[in-house]
């Protein structure tokens, strides 16, 4: 049965995985596609550290995208944590047989 709590857990998980995917993909893309030296003629003048230590240079827009992705990531982590706590508490998405049988104790 679909409940509001299940929908909320799924939405919170979606926010977490969307944030995680965005940060990871931006870091990997920038580390392999942006120049590693300053290039004023092409507009790659903003220094960024991506993928655990690669120094690359990007445009203002690329720098802003990285900044937004990194600053919004803690919010998505909090959403994932809340989804995990809710699922742990209510066991809406647990494997079959792992829910306690409450009828036995009645």
C-alpha cells in the first residue's frame, strides 16, 4: 500500500541521489575536460580544485555550477539521512521476512 510516508522516503532518496550524481559528474567531467593551465583568451580564468586535487581552470559559468553543486550537496545528504532514519524507524522498504510479526505477540 502506498502511503505518504513511503512517497516522502522515495522523494528524499531521489534528492540525495540527484545531488550525489550531480557533484560526482561535475567533478569527473571538469577533471577530464577543462584545461589545467590558465587560458585568458578562452575565458578559462577561474581556478577550481576538482576530483580530490586536480587544479583546473574554467569559465565563470563553470565555476558557478561547481559552487552550486558543492554547496547544495550537504542538503541532499541531510535528505538521504532523513530517508534512512524514517525507513529504519518504520521499515517501509525492508526485505521480506524482516518485519516483526506483531500478530504473534497479541
